[in-house]
C-alpha cells in the first residue's frame, strides 16, 4: 500500500507540472539504439560527436553506471521489455523470443497499452517484429527501401560484394560503406521521418502515447552517409591501448567475434590489418553521429510541437561494444565494455543535467517507467525503480548488479567486476576472473587468484550463488 500511495502522489505532482497535449497522463518516448556504448560527450568522451544525445543528457539524468543484464540484442531486449532477468534457460541469444521463453508475459508496452496508452513500435524494438504479441496498438513498423537486406547496403560497390546466401544473421557483404546519400536513404533516417509523422498525429489527439523508436546504427555493417564519416579525421583515429587478452584471464573470457567475421572483407581467423581496424572504428564513430542526428530531429520536433513538457524521454543502448579492446570486437562476453551501457532519462519538471554513479540495471527500466506514468507495477517485475535517483542522485543505492552470458555469470559492484563460468557437465565453477575498476578500469589484469583478494572473491562468489538461486526461484506467473 505504501508503494501504491507514493506512486499515485508522484503521478499527481507530475500531472501538475505537465502542461501540453494531455496533462493528465505523461507520454513516453522510448529510444533504443543498437550496439551503442557509452562513448559519448555526456559520458566524458569528446572524440565522438553526439551533440543531440548530449543535449538530452543536459536536460535530464545520465546514469554513469548502467548495465545490461545480457550483452546481445535479442536477449537484452526481451529482458528489458519484460522486466525479467535472463537465466540459463531463457533469453539466451540474439535470436530469442519473449513469446517463446515467457509465453503470456505482460511486456512493458503491453502494460502501457492495457492502461489506455497508444503504443507504437518503429524500427527495431523486439528483435523479431512479430514478437511481443499484444504489445502494440498497430503492427510494428519497419522501414522498407531500395536496399539489400536489413543491413541496408545502398552503394553499387557494396551490393556487388553481397553473399546472398549469407548466414544466420542475414546476408553477408562488406563491413562498412560511406556513400554520398541523404539521411533518409538508410533505415534510421526513415525511422526518424516516420517518428516525426506520428508525433504530428499525436499532437491532434488527447490520447497518451508510448512511442518506441529502435535505431539500428551503430550496429554492423557500419553504413552511414558520407557526411558523417567526414566529421572525423581518419589520421587521428587510434586503436585502443589494451588490444590483448587481459593478464591471467581464462580462455572462457575470449571469443572469435564471429559476428564481425561474417562480413566479406574480414578474415575468418587471425588478426586484422591495423589500418582496416582503424577504418572500422571510423565507421562506428560515423554511425553513432548518424543516429545522433536522427535522435536530434525527433527531439526537436517534440519541442516544436509543444509536447516535450508532457513527455518522458528515455534513451538506452541494448548493450556495449568492443572496438578492439582485449583483442575483441562486438559483444558476446563478460567484460565491462560490453556490459556497461548508456542510459539517459528526461522527466519534465525534474532536475536537469544530473549525473549519478549509482548502479542500475536494465530490469529496472520497466518499474521506473511505471512509476513515472503513475501505473501500478506488475507483480512479476524483478527490477527496482530508479526514479528516486532523479531527485537525489547520490543517495545509497544497489550494492551490485548482475549480468550473464552463456555460462558466465557476472556481478558488478562500485569497485569490481567478478565473473564465474560454470561447467555444463558438473554445474561447478570452471573458471573465474575479477578486475579492480578503481585501479584498473580497462580490466587488463585478472586479480581473482591473488592471495590478498581471497576474502573478496569468496564474498562475491557467495553473492553470485545467492543471486542465481533467488533469480531462478522467482515465480513469473
């Protein structure tokens, strides 16, 4: 009863602060960005031009220590949209489906729809467009155009390299292209255009909306209009300093980054040429700036229409990404570079330009948006609302958050990351690693076997064990 009263009170305060379209119910603009790591201006990284996302951060709360619960798109999205943690039997890989792993689950957009919201999906929200049945007021919208496959190659040179048989991820072509084309030729530009059209429609109604935008870039292939590549001087792009396996790291921590190697210009095994790797990094930067521009168009239209003062905006990347660190690319592992994510929240009437180092995780998003909209939280949620951090970003918060990938289970604290891998045959711990983020933020030395860390390892191992038991014993329905 106490939580319900506080939620209702917050909703009344929020309604009093809002003054646009439908002052009784706040809208939600839910922006997902594929493969976006927190290498942005608002996170203290000035070499990527992310002007619009940075501006959004200045008007809201930036979570410096946000973590996905699993570092792969399909599983991460199923988890965040259900409010349920991944485990050893659900939400395992990129191709998973919420409807198969948790049939009948009330998704985040479904809960808003059930409470009178118009819910729309534009672009990539669920990994599969037909997943999350019952979540949307209309059939999910995905851009169609004169390009090949969801990878959207538009240059003749790229199309000549396409392997139409492809692989499980789709067709296979070059890992990047930079044609001189306008923004709307690619899917993300189309998504932004459709978002502008939908916002204008909502302006003329009094119905609250939950508008989900799923931008594809900077997901591979690194395809973006030439003007975004031109924002960066290739000669100044550097490879990361820690391009080797961490000292003492177990073999279980590494992988062959098969996602990247599927592309036609990438060797199937072994090292890549340094200039080529710098070109990949260049392409990632260009794609981030391209998506940032699309985000800016949508936010500007929200302001122009006078709807910003009654719209909650949340922007998140579905997981982090390696750009050569640890001699790894893409995601699919338990290092912090792929677990830590960008998460930005703007709530009208709340403090602006707030940063918090509190530990939050993606299962926290569902209950947070419920609280902000004044909706009762479904009983199945496994996260904790981070709304109080918008008022007091420095207050005591979670001591740890949890992530996993295949057989690896990770606990992240303010000072350390600790991972255990479990044997499929025995169920016992087969390998482990720990990094001191204060002394070694790039995770270059595994300190789990150092004698002075024995008690800490035992304590973190016990936390993992208890977490797994609690997680797996929760009754979902």
